[in-house]
C-alpha cells in the first residue's frame, strides 16, 4: 500500500549470511592495509605528544618552584644553602628533560616543539635567574645546551643497554634549546629581576637595583635589535620587558632622589605603590 516500505532483495537472507558474503566480497585490500598502518602511526605519535605535554608540565612546575626558592636568596641569611638547594631542584628538572630527549630519539623535534616549548622556556628562566644571582651576568644558550647532554650513568640503564646492544659505549641523549625558547625565557627573566629589585630594596640592599637597571637596559637594547623581524611571541613579550625595565628605573630614581628621605623599611612599600600606579596607567591587570 501507499506509504509502506518496499522489501529489498536481500531482506530474506539471514543477517549473519549477509555479513559473511560482504567479507568475502571485500577482502582486505592494499589500500585498507595502508590506512591501518597510517592509523597506527598517528595513534603512536599522538600518544607521544601527550606524554611530552605531561613532561613539559612537570618541567614548568619544578622550574617555577626553583624560581620561588631563589627569590629567598636576598632575605635568607645563608644564601649558599639556597643556591645549593636550587641546584638540586634544577638537576631534578634536567632528569625530566632527559626523558623528553629519550622520547625524541629518531624524531624531528620541531614536530613536537609546541608540546615541550612551555617547559623549556620556564627552565631557561630558572637557569638564567640562578646564573644571574651567581655571576651577575646572562647565561648563553650554548652553556644551557651543554647542561642538557645526558649519558646512561645509572646501573639499570647501563645493564639494559649492554643487554640490548653488542657495543659497550655509553649511550648519550641531548636536547637543544631553540633560539626562540631561549629568547622567550630571557624575556620572562626580566619580570623575576624586577621582583628581585623590589625585594632587595626591602632588605636594605641599595646597590642591587642599580645593577639590575643597567643589566635590564642591556637586555632591552638587545631585544630592540630584533624588533619586528623576530617571531611573534618575542615581539609580544617586548612590551612586558619594557614595563619591567620602567619599574626598575623608577625604583632607582626614587632611591637617588628621595633615598635619604624615606626610611629603608618603607622603601619597598613606596616602590610597590608606584608599581601599581604604573600598571594602572598602562592598563595592565
């Protein structure tokens, strides 16, 4: 009748029989085999990407903890212990980076760069902050990469290596920080140096702000040479770098002009107030 369903030819065949006939008619072809291998490759790459994201998150967290620890250097009576403890924390971070290097064996790092870039930037910031406290200078990208060369020193790793290979040469892993990650980490360093300036003044240290002002000016001059020719992320952080420099220079100006009028224990409050005013004028949160 009208509106009814017309019975198809194969409706009178059992469902199982239709499935068997379909499988017999369409056997696995070379094209389907290729797509299955592509699927396996993409799933493996995706799983590795997710592992690298997790490692990068762990590197970021541990690097931030190291930076928080180093900020206690100006107020702690035993600064050497703070530096020793920070070195232990950075060694733990480097062990995480070693796992990243092992994951990238035989891979193109730039295919996974977006996954590991945040952690590497935070690590550069922590290492350069520690290096500045020690030497009052900026660490180079070559020096950072020298610290990211690893060997199979553990007994378990050496045992597995000798059991899986015939040679007895120690296996090495390395991971190079890209110039962009280095620049972004140095740009973030300026914010920590600005906080170091304020905390130093609060502790009665009058010389450190002037050292930081000259150091930040040199970094800012270096970034201005890059200008708009560099990556977008670098030019975007140039504005924040300029704000950090302005805050440190404002602190030095206050010290030079009104340092004798303001008690040392109140200088930090004065600088904090001025910093908030600068942020409001520039529209920063």
